[in-house]
């Protein structure tokens, strides 16, 4: 790469946003370009909260097409991206900068240090000689072949601009660009329910099966003060992030209804609350029987005909209605810069030498390290594309 560069002056590159994607891009080009980060907060601050402070930095899926399936928005676009920078490249990048990793049983990959702060420090140590301008970018304009980056008090001139602002801080200056931006909607978040489950706060239902239209999801659900959360709800909120509220889902509360029916038959003299408690948490059983107006002391032998049908149907199709997403709880947003206007090298098809990487793209993935993988892949490929462009 170095030999191909004949420019006397290093090209000036502005990276707007020093989050995971911007920093990955910066690390890729720092030795060949004059890089300035614009970061209104602290560089890589967003990394600190990831994985509950442990930084779930990737997922152990090594087939790039399978990996792309974990992104409700962006799957096709990511084929080309992941075919050039995927999980293996992420792990070897981190190994190179001194971050050893391990894989959990569920496929999530973490640093051996279990510390997002450590990952942040190792990445920032790669950017020691790079300029960080602690200013919020308010405007971006291209006049002839130069970009003008405007902050509150200053205007800066660059040859290339990388927009890596994520989705959490507003997208105001993007409206100066010709790009279509899909409206942001929360994803990977808890949901507020019509029913009040506050007495069940903290209770977990294990391995439920949730159905909505063609969606079938299996996993754990957690009750919160105003609704539900947990892995299965996070996944639903991601797939359905553009669904109109309110909407209802059906939940199968017990894995094996035949097994339950047999228990009911063989436990004629036992109370229904005790038998149900073998399948579900006690506090939920109390709520559930109250909702069905069934006396918890009723003997199992009394369940036949309509009462048995009602009980079994409710266990297999428990309905929950969601009225909105839980405020402020979103991990990522769906929406962002429309992918039709970005080429496979992450360069704008509308403005030459303008690039986008990370979550600002209309790409978002499930929980499990996928969103950071998008940042590492698009960040590095943006950098490589700039290097190719200038050589
Ligand atoms: C609590 C939490 C936990 C998460 N855990 C995980 C996890 O374990 N694994 C995973 O894969 N994903 C996780 N994610 C998602 C992941 O953190 C994001 O997808 C990722 O941070 C996006 O990186 P980015 O570089 O695109 O944008 P960001 O991380 O949002 O960084 C953008 C940067 O740009 C700056 N900026 C924005 N606008 C301007 C402006 N106008 N001028 C100057 N600077 C600006 C911001 O201050 C910010 O520092 C988590 C998210 C959250 C909220």
C-alpha cells in the first residue's frame, strides 16, 4: 500500500465521530493520511457501556452469509462487506493491538480482560499521534473538490470526509447532504405493555415461544416495571422496529403441553397452583390464574371440558399487547443513511470522497456482538477505500 502512494502532501481526512467505527477507520489510515477526528464527547466513550462493560466485540459466526442474517436491516449490503472483513479479521485485528479474546458458549466474543475500558485503551493507543478536535460538527459542505466542516466557531477544509456519528446524537448536519436518511426507530429495547405487570417485575419466563404474524422466536422474557424485556423481546423489537403500535403477540408459556396435560391427569388431588408452579415461576402462576379467574386452590381433577380447554389454550397462546417501546432503553436504532446511495466501498454514490461507516448506515443487528462487527468491518473498509482512492 505504502509504495503506491505518490502524493507529497498527505491527504487531509476528517472523521466525524470517534466511536468504534470512526476509530477503526482512523487506525486503518493514520499512517498515510493527515487525520482529524471531530468528537463532541470523549473518543470511544460509547464502547465503555458495551456488553455491560465487558464489550461483546464480535460473534463466533465465521460464514459471512450466515453472519449477515443477524441484521434485520442491511443483510444483502453486508454480504460484500463481510466477504472482505469478517469475524476472523476482527479477531486478528484485536490480537494485533494486544486484545486477546475468548468465545462464550452462546457464541458471544469478549476480550479476555472482560473490560471494555481495556479495549478502548488499546484502540486509543493506536491513535496517539492523531488529532482530536473536541467540537460538534454543525455543517458539512462540498465546494469544488474540498469539504468544509463547520463547527460552532470554526470552519475546516478537508480532501475526504468520513461520517461515523452513530445514531444516538441526532443527525442534523446530514440534511445538508443530498442523501436520503431513513427515519430512526428504536431497536433492541424493552417494550411497554397494555397490561400492568409491575407486580411481576424481575420475574423471568424461560424458553417461551413468541409468535407474531410470520415471526416465531424462542427465548427468555423478563418482566419490568412497565412491560417486558429480555433476549426474546430485544429480538422482537429489532425485527419489528418499524411496526406500528399497538400490536399483540401470542406466547406459548410451556414447552411441552402434552407433558403438562399428563401432569394434570395424574395430579387430580393437587391444587392447580402447585402443578403450574412446576412449569412456571410462582408469582407468574398467581397472576396467570387471577387473570383467568381460576381459583388457585382448585384441584387438578376439576379441570375437564371447557375449563381444561381454556387453561391449555391460555398456556399455549397467552396474549400480550405492546403499546410502545420503553423510553430511553434502546441499544441501537434502525434507520440511517439509505444504503442504495452508498457503494460497496462505503463511499457515497452522490458525493465523491464522502464515506459513511458504522451505525449511521441503515444497518442494525441483533444482540450478540453484531453491531460492533458492523463498525469494525465498515470502519476498516472505509479506510482501505480511502487509501485506494488516493493512490
Ligand atoms: C448500552 C449499550 C450496550 C451495547 N453493547 C453492545 C455490545 O456488547 N456489542 C455490540 O456489538 N454492540 C453493542 N452496542 C451497540 C454499539 O455500541 C453501537 O452499535 C456502536 O457503538 C456504534 O458505533 P458507531 O461508531 O457507529 O457510533 P457511536 O458509537 O454512536 O459513536 C459516534 C460518535 O460520534 C460522536 N458524534 C455524533 N454526532 C457528532 C457531531 N455532530 N459532531 C461531533 N461528534 C459527533 C458521538 O459523540 C460518538 O462518540 C451497545 C449499545 C449500547 C447503547
